[in-house]
C-alpha cells in the first residue's frame, strides 16, 4: 500500500510540474528545476544516512556541494 501511494504522489507531482513548466517563463522554469535538483540531492543524501551508508553519503556530499554551487551560479548569472 505505501508503494501505491508513493507512485500516485509521484504521478500527481509530475503532472503538476508538467503544467507549471508549460506556463512558466524561462526564469521561473530554471529556478524550479534548480530547486528540484538541489532538493533531490539532499533527499538522496538523507536517505543514505538513514539506511546506514554514511561513508557513501559523505562522499556524495563532498562531490555534490560544488555541483550545486555551480548550478546556482549558472542559473543566477542574469541577475
């Protein structure tokens, strides 16, 4: 049952994201995609910490923080 709810939530979220991206301008779409990328990275690291894969989470954190900073700089270059 939890997997069915997870799949339903992902489908609804994907549908909402699709509709937002169809109506958003370029700046809004970039900011949403940046937020999603950083949020997914944080969730992935948090799940690895909870499942006991602390060394892998530490390595991912060390690798992904510079990537997040670079993504933020690229998307906010026009401001």
